[in-house]
C-alpha cells in the first residue's frame, strides 16, 4: 500500500526547521556578542564559519531551483515568449527566489515547501494526492542533502571553535553554550534525518521509525560530542599540530572511501569529489557510503576514532596550562570525553539491537547483534520487474554494472518512456496498463537515492506522467541479459 503523509511527519519537518533556525541564529548572535566585546578574532572566525558554508549551500540550492523552474516553464510555455500576467508571475517568482537565497533562507523555504506539499498530499483527491506526495519526497531529498552538507561545513567547525574558546577561557558563557549545543544537535539531527528520508523514499527498505530516529540522534550526539571535545582540548594547546592532524585524517578517510569503490555519481571525477565531501563527515562520525558488509568498516572506524580521541585527550592532559585549568577540572574533562563516547556506542547498540527498521537483530554467530547484515536480494529475482516510484529493481552486482561488451551503445538515451503498454504477445503474460519509464542505467547503491531521486530530468518526467496519467508511472532500471527489451519502448524523452 502507498505510504501516506501523517501528522507526525509534519511535526518532524517542523522540528527540523526549528533546529536549522536555532543553529544559524545562535551563531549570528554569538558573533555579534564577540564584536560588541571587541573580540574581533573570535568574531571573524565565528562569522566566517556561518557565512562561507551558507553561501556554498545557497548557491547549490538556487542552482537546483533554476534548473527545476526553467525546465517546468519551458515545458509549459513551449519555448514561446511570455507576456501579460503569466510572464509577470514568473518574473515575481524569480525575484522572490533570488531574494530568499540572497537572505540565506533557501533551506527555510524548502522546509516550508516540504510542509506545504505534505499537507496537500493529505487534502487533495486520490490522484493528485500521489502527485503531491512524490513532489514532497523529492523536496525532502533535496533539503536533506543540503542540510547535511551545511551541517558538516558549518556546524562541525563551529562546534570545535566554540569549545576551544571555552577551554582557553576556562569558563562557559551562556551564548557560547547555546551556540555549541545548537551546532551539536544540528549535526546529530541531520545524520538521523538523512537516514530516515533515505529509507522512507525507497520501497526496498523498511522505513525508519521515529523511535529509531531519536535513538540515532542520541547515538551521533554523544559520539560527535566526545569527538569535538577531544578536538577542542587538543587545539587549545597544539593549534598547528591540530591542523596537520585534521588534514591527515581527512586524506586517509577520503582514500579509504575511494578504495571502497562507491557508486554515487555518474562520472569518476564527480565520484571523487563526493568521496572528498564524505571524508569531511568521517572526521566527526561514521557514515555508511556503500551497501554490503559494513560491520568491519564500522568496527575499524570506531577503533580508529577511540584511539584518536584517547591520544588527543592524553596529549592535552600532559601539556595543558596548570595556571588556567585545575587538575580536578582536567580530570572532569577527560571523564566527559570517555563517558560521552561510551554513551554514544551504547545508543548505537540499542538502535541495531532493538530499533533497527528490519526488526530486532540478534545473531549468536557474530561478535554482537550490532553486526548482523541485512539479507541479500534473492538470486531468483525477475529481471523484468516493473514497480512504482520510488521502488526499484534488485541491485546489480559489480559485473552487471560494467555490462557485457556491446550490450548497449554509449549513445543510447539515458531513459526512455513508453506512454502505454503495447498488446502483449500470446506467449507472455499481459502487463499492467500505464506509462513505463525505462532507465538505461543500473540502480544506484546505498546511501545514494535511486537515479530518479538524483537526476532532476527523471524527476520532471515522473511528475509530468504522474500528473497526466490516471495510473502511477512505473520504473524499470537496466538489467543485463535482456537487450531485446529496448525494442518495446517506442517514445524517447
């Protein structure tokens, strides 16, 4: 059965909007506080970690809007020049979006739009309800990607900066505590929110419950807190060596991810850039970038993180300034780092053992219940399966992704559409009526969304067919072994 937009979904989006607003507002308030007190160096760094990431994310958000809006107006206008009220409305939309992104409110607008589309999916008739639901899912995918990028470009360095200032001052001012807390919650929230939206948008995955999402927030909150405090302690004494450590850790993690051969982007260089961004996330927390046997990668990552946290904290404890920090306070900080990391690992076990979307996962044969793997797809899955968005075909293996020589020409269009099902031959079972979108690409792997969530051209096609057809368009990803299926699709989009 189709998933319905519920009241709790709207409350979750509203809380995410509050977290986003609290994170940005507290940082700006603290920057103004530093400026008024004449602490220009801290003011400049605080404001830099607010504005620079925000500008990057706003430009990306505006670029996505320009592509989506230009494509929709081109399709509806047929390439003719607009005049009169219609052209005036489009001009107003361009001006409004330009003003929104200039004021750094692109994420706020997208959150409000997600709420609007979700509510419309509840209030509209059955056919239009599906249309608004998929538009809401596409918007949720966009805001999750944007906020995840912003969180690790802005909130993570902001958290380390404010903690370092607190350690140097040997005191915690209310605004500093508020800013650091908002940054920490924003980081933990966005990782859990990203995973939840990912699962909610894929029919081949069980959706994550809100209990599981809250426990994931606690898991990442405590592990990131331990990591950030260890960073702040070390940076308060060894500024230069801290920079060398961060760059070295990022390079090692990026190389590790590249060696894992992720499958997110369409080209090799785009994939490397994506891996470099994920390397920034790996500075602070675990982030699964590939389906498969992740237990060893997760175990190795947390062993490395525990070792680094311990080494950074011990080095700080050996060389910290005894004049500004007492031995008792130093011991308290060491205990906070160790206990926070332990609490984070505890909540990670709670999530995997009790609240995993696939149900309680216990395995007597593995080291612990946390490392139980999800069952792989059945080997007998049909190669001609056709499903409704965002459902997709069983995953292709590495060999299947490469394809056999001569299987398809490189000039074949990325996707093709059959507007209606042709008469079925006598030897075959009849197909379900309705438009079918054949995507001449293999299905992307976790944690990437399927191609129709990433490729905006596919989004446009799906939404257009969803709105015009009485039945939901069905998707078919490329699978090897059936090249004759290409002949069944007459219309190329």
